[in-house]
């Protein structure tokens, strides 16, 4: 390599990058196709939940609102004596899951627990009971807790945020160095920033693949097996991330001449194609790929992401390098071009974000009644603030040009960056949140509202979920965790709800233990208001604690 000419090295780099792009195309063609769905909800079962049937069924059938796929070993039917009643592997046919069971089983109550994966890679879990002949004391599922450690969900949000940050740190320096960088300035600092961005995107991609295993199968950050990783890599989610890694490798070979200032036009074209293909891998691994209009959603989400990277990456370069180092003559040439770039990026962001919001939110009511909708509103509000600051920056550029003298811009640019950093965080949360079109769907068994909270005591915490958090029947799930976020075995659960403002005294919630740290129950809440929830958890013969919460019921 030492004696190889510059032209030969460039030719080899282009060949490697092109090969990486071809491998990516092949991977996209052979990747498993996912049906148009998102965040499945169980809509019915046979036998129906809480019913009594005269004879034991030969199979239990679960029907979901969307197509689902299995998590190995996470669908179980428990007989009244606590033994396994399911026989063989369940079969998956689109949205229908059939579980073979022993029809000659004992009389009494059976517990069905399940955990499946919806088409957009998010896990869906739950449980139901049915009785043969007559009800009995419900059995307890002694299997592993099927939920992911809360640390896993938070870690996914963190690594997604790092991926977004890396993308803008990669795109911003690459564009500015290719088109706007003054020749007299050293490229070293900006080049290092681009390599940091590439590293962050690669780290985020690998981490997402790793964390997807415990996120879907349940467990902690290090509960990753070869079988689980193989399952993830065999999905469209895994294929999209592998494609991204291949494209990042191809990018690395072409990035070096660009950062060194000796890039050719053909290299820039190849980099642009690779960059566009890489952007598509983000929506292909999330909600857009399984939206009601997947082709439109994938394109607009990629445009949204690319526009964000150009705008914010350019702002980082402007604030960190060009404004402090470039002279007035250079800034007079750079800022008008950058101002046009920013205007185009913001316009694309607005258009793509509007289209995507219309698809994912679906109805005006869902904007206010779902978590996803409220996050979108928060993002829009912050974005409007950023637009105002950007308009001010653009005005400063015009003043600089008209007056032919320096105009202070750094504060405005840093203000843009600070606000958009919060927008990036909201974006990372949004991709992990059930889309409003699904959360607000009016299907049997689906939730229109939801309450979720973590209540802490000195020794453990209790995660509380109530669905739909409205008047009438509600399903409650309680999960106990140690201070280290490991499952906390519970000897006895007790829970009550009361509405003092309406004179309703404490109502006992009948609870069914599903695992050693998970219990569920059904309660009918007759009125709206601020209900007082009280949960007592006994972890040994002498240790117990009580936690409380106020639950708004609509």
C-alpha cells in the first residue's frame, strides 16, 4: 500500500464502496418483508377470557389486531395444578396464534400467558384465564419473567439518541468540508468530528441489535443468547441494521479522501448514493415500514432524517468552526449559501414531518388523547421555537451582507442547537412509543387510554400499568423490581382503589400472580376522578411495604 499511487488508492476505495452498496441492495432484496402493521393488540381468544367451558379445548387460539411473530418459549398454558398444559409449538398464521393443549386436562382454571412481536419489532405481552367445568384458584406461571428489564427500554432510547447525534456529526462535517470549507483552514478538527459521528452511528447500530434481543425476548441487558441474536438478525429489523453497517463500512473508505481535501466528484456522487441508502434503513427498522402507507412513510421519514442531519450538522460546523475561525471575506461567501441550505432543510422537515404526522396520528383527537400525539405536539412546539431562532439568524445574515460588516451570530446558532437537542431526545422517545393510529384504534380489547407509573419504596419499586384507565372495566398489571432493576420475588400482593371525593371507600382488587414478580387483576371503576391506588407488597414473612399513587380516570 505504501507504494500505491493516489489514483489507485482512490480506485480501490470506490470499488470497495460500490461493492458494499451492491451487498446492501442484495440484502434489501432478500430481507424478510413485514406486513403493514404496528403494535399488535389481542382482540379475541378461544376460549374467551374468563369464560367457563364444559370440556377442555384441543387448542387455544389468540387473535391479534395485526400480524405477529413468536418469541421462543414465551407462550405457555398452565393447568390448574401448575403443570404445563400446552403440547408442542404454537403455530403462527398472520394475526392468529394457535396453541395445542391437552383436551383431557383436569377441571379448573387455566392460565394462558403470551409474549409476541408485532411487525414493527415491538413486543406485546399479556395473559388471560379460562376454566374447564368450574373455576378454581388460578395457577401461577413459574416461568421466567417475560418482560424486559426497564433498563433495556431506557438504554434503547439512549443509543437511538446517540445514533441521531452521530448522524448529524457525520453529515454536517462531510457537507461543509465538501462545499463550504475555506482552503486556508485546517481540516483536522472537522475531520475528527466526522469520524466521531461515524463511530457513534456504528455503535448505536450494533447496540440496537444487541438490545433488541432482551427487549423482545425479555430479560436484562446481558441476557443475550446466540439463538436470540439469530432470531433478531433474521427479521426485517435485523436486516435493516446489517445493511446500515455495510453502508457505514463503505462510507469509511470514501470519507478519508473527502476529509483530506482530495476527493473527486465521482466519489462525492457515490457517497451521496450511499448516504441516501443509509438514511432509508432508519424508517425500514421502525414504525414507517409498517404504517398504512409504508412506501410514503419510509420516503418522508428518510427525508425528515436527512434534512435534520443537514441542518443540525451544518449548525454544529457553523458554531464550532466557521464562525470562530473564518474571516469576514470567507463568511461573506459561506453564510448566504448556508442560509439557503438551512431554508431548504427546514422546508423539507416541515413537509415530511406533516405528512408523517398525518399518517401516524390519523385523527385530531389522537393528538391530545395519546402519548404519541402529545409527544408530537411537544416536538412541534419546540420546532416552532427553533424556526423563530433560525429566522432571526437568517435576518442577521442579511444584515451582515447589506452592511458589509460583522454581525454577532454565535448566540443565535447555539440557541438553535440547544433547542434541537431536546427535539432529538423527543424523536428517540417517539420511535419507541406506540403510534397514535394504533393506540387510538377502536378495536375490541384495544386501549383508548393508559396509565403507567413506577412507584418506589425503600427496598424495591413497583411498575403499575392500568388499561384503559377509564370508567368501567380496567386491567391492572404490577411488576416488582429490586433497586438494581432485577425482578423482585413477591410472596403476597394486595391492592385497593378508592375515590374519596365521591365517597367511594377502598375496593379490594383481586390479583392473580403470573410470575414471582408479576401480578394482574381486573377492577370495575364506577366513576371518573382521581382514584387513590394503594399497593402492599410482601417479599418475605417479615418484610413488606406499601406504595401509593393517584390515578386519573376519565
